[in-house]
C-alpha cells in the first residue's frame, strides 16, 4: 500500500497489475490504467491519479478511467415494462388493478419524452352511432392498409376502441366536447366519417399528461427514468445456442443500464412488455423525438424474435426544413394545404400538376412522393409551401403556432415561402404479435408502435395508432394476468459481463456513424426506392454494422453506442424487408416493381 506524501490528501492508493484502487469518501474506486507509457515511475503515476481524480472527480481523464467498484444489481419485477408512452403506461395501469405483483416502467429519458406526447391530430373511435358504425371504420382501415391489413386485428381495434376511450377518460384524459356534451369529432384523410376525438391540437400531450398523473399516483408502479434497456434476456444468456428456428425461446427480463453507476443491472421478470415506440430517428429528418431509435425492435430481433412489415415507413410530406432541428423536425400541418397552401420549387415553379389532379391537396403519400422526386431531380434539400397569397391576418389567426415558429427562424410566412421537406413519421411494422399482444418469444409482449399487430398493413390510417396501443394494452394485460402465475423468475441468469472493456473515449465515432445511418436511410431507403438504392444501403449499413459490433465488444455500454447498434439493426431490417417485397404496395414504393405485382402471381 502506498500513501500520498501530501498530508492534505487523505487517500490511499493500492496498485497492482495495472489497476489502482482508491478509497475515497467511503467508496472504493477502481482506476484502470489505459495507455500509460511503460516504466512510468510509480510516484508520478500515483500523483497523476490523485490530481486527475480530485480535479475531474469521477470523470474520464486522459490516461485513466475512474469508476466506482460498486457491484451490479439484480432486481425482480413480476411485470417489467420497457417504455412510458401510451402503450407502456396504459398496460401498467391495467395490470396494477389486478394486484398480481410488482410492476416497473423503465424509460430511457424522462417519463414524458415519447412519441405519444407529440401526437397532434387525435385518436380514432366510433362514438357517434347515429352516422358512424364499426364496419365503416374497419373498411376505411383496410383501404388505407392497401388490403394487406390483418382483418382480425382491425376488428379487434375498431370494436374495442370505444372501451379504450372510456378507460382513458377514467384515468383523467380530457377530450374536447361540444356544447351538447358530446365529443367534438374531427374527420381526417381516409376516414369516411367524423370519428377523431381530440384535445385541441395537442391530443398526445394530453394523453401523456393524464397517464403520467395516473401512473405517478399509483403506489404499485415503480418508475425508473433514464434507465436504458440494452438487451432482453433469453436462454442465449444461459449458454444455450438460440437460432431463429429455436422453438420456445423465453424472455427472463432485461439487462438495463443504470444511470447512477454506469453499470448494466439485471432485471428479472416473470413477464416483459416491450413498448419502446417508433423508429423515425434512424432517418436524417423525422417528426419523432430523439428517443425513436427502434430499440425494442432491434433487441427482439437480436434475441431471434419475429419482426415483420418493416418496409412500411410512413413519411409526413411537410416538416419545416431546418438543419438545426431535425429530431424532431417541426411539423407543418396538412391543414395548411387544405387552407390553400401551394407547393412550389424554391424558384416559385409549381409541380404538383405533374403528379395528381388534386394538386397540393392530393393524399399524404402522393404528395410525399412528388416532393421526394422533385428534390432528387433538382438536387434540392427542400421544396416550399406558399401561403403568401392568403390574407396575412387570416394566416396568423389560423396558424398562430406555425407563424410564430417560422418567425423565430427568420421566416415571415405571410411574405415568404415556408421551406418544407418530407420526414420519417411512423413505423407500421415491428415486433410481430398475436391478438393478445404476445410476441414469438414466450413471456414477452410488444405493444404500441414497436409492435406489428397487422392493423396497419401497408399504410396507417390517420389516428389509428394511439387507439391500437390502448386496445392491445388491454388485451395483453388480460392475457398476462392469466398467465403470470405459471412463470418463475429465472435465478440462473448471469450478470452482464463487461470484463476487459474500457470506457469509450472516441465519442466522435458514434456521432459520425449516427449521422451516416440517417443519410443512408434518407437517401436510399426513403419514400421512393429501387433495388439499386436498397442494395447500396445494405452494403453501407453492413460496413457500419461490422465496425459498431467490434467497438461494442471493446467498450462499456453507454446509451449512445447501444442506440447506434439498434439504429443499424433497424435500418438493416427495413432495407432487407423492402428488398424482399417485389411489388409497390402501400407505403413501399419502388421504381422496379409494379403496384400489387404479387397479387398477379
Ligand atoms: C408528430 C407526431 C404526430 C402524431 N400524431 C398522431 C395522431 O394524431 N394520432 C395517432 O393515433 N398517432 C399519432 N402519432 C403516432 C403516435 O403518437 C405513436 O405511434 C404512439 O404515441 C406511440 O406510442 P408508444 O407508447 O408505442 O411509444 P412512445 O410514445 O414513443 O414511447 C416509447 C417509450 O419507450 C422508451 N424507450 C425506448 N427505447 C428504450 C430503451 N432502450 N430503454 C428504455 N426505454 C426505452 C422511451 O423512453 C419512451 O418512454 C404521431 C406521432 C408523431 C411523432
């Protein structure tokens, strides 16, 4: 044992085999030497350690990583829910009623940061039986899905939607009502009737608020914010070889990164729920917040679970083009085109007449495709939406938020064009589940945007996703409450092994790769596809995959490298499944295959 010669430093340092152990304020810290020049005299080494330690206090220093030697934890929950959007929280509230055991909701940032909070339009449900009925909603959904939706899933969502709405209201979510006390219903593209419940133009924020209040006040639900799920645990972690053909793969919980210790803890569960939301953030521009990196889909795919329909990515035609704000990019509502907004090239030329007789009022996917094509032909990074011909006061009155937002970046929309571009918006595919929300892996359910219930088929009908999450949360809650008693915690699961890994000092590698994934996906796997572009994406992603897996094995897991891995995995899945679909269908549009070509075979 060596002690500092400086009496003010009340520390002692143990030195053995390249590692120093430093007791400090009641904790023992491990100081791993990295790249210390050979033959460094012990005294100078020792002083460097002390100085660096005191100066930077537990942060990375040039030659050493400093980390507490606290042990990893194992925690047990009967119901482990990964994700705190509408899917995860409504499931938690439902199982909490059954008093069947401990429940945890894990989310990678705060409880509120979720796609759910961004939803603007509303939530679809047949509530006015005087003019509407379930058959009409079912038919509208089938048409939007380009006739490849799973009819049973569609019926389940549509017929149970009114109950889902009632539950949301019971949990404290408010929807706007008319003077006569009935829901104020909107109509959106693709719906044959007025059936969209809403809360002003921030329905998602209201749902998130209501559910968060209910979850926080429920003593049976433990909320773990800033906890990042790294992998789900299966037989693979017990040393069993698991392949895509292995029957009865089981989920025993998840490995979760603890923000306080930087360690990966083991969370054992009897039932695990994947509710990790969408994948928009793997594209260069998206309406989704940064959290939407497809983590759940990637984790389940790596665990050899079934993932389906990933080629169906919905793009919103018009977000504000602003390179400083891409995740999420600011949505320019389609109502602006309804109001009379005209799409133009930056030189003022109109172009929609080349694509659809309804011009700028054509449906979302046609407009998105037309903009994408014009951008590619002219090498542009955006086109423009023009409302300068409209009465300025009326524009400000109808779109006060858009007016203010654009003004904040120096654009007065009453006098100047709004720069817009399409952006990734919604993932129709995901973890394949049955009518009970069960995935192909036993004890693992998937809910919300990360799941593929079959409801959306080739394209999502507006406002059908929030209600899908609520209805499937109910089905999964009922099923898992019935099943949970037959499952035991698996006590043989080993701790996460990060022996021999080091702290990653090269953050720039990850930041650059994240950018590259976005560029690859937006350029080659975007709105209009071809086999050539998809193959090019595949090759580029493959290279990134190899590099990232190599890095992942060498460094301690952090949120950024885990997300990068997931983004590459999800990018690969979208690309591969797009290549496999040899037709244009729904949201998957390719110049190489005719619409519905597979029907003719
Ligand atoms: C701008 C916008 C407008 C929309 N408008 C509508 C609309 O009007 N109507 C409609 O029906 N739908 C709309 N949608 C779609 C809808 O909002 C989403 O599909 C839905 O909210 C998804 O809910 P979710 O619970 O599945 O996921 P989310 O709400 O995205 O929640 C995901 C959760 O998973 C957590 N998570 C992710 N990865 C990890 C990890 N590795 N570890 C721990 N936690 C993790 C996140 O922290 C988050 O808590 C819109 C979406 C956007 C972006």
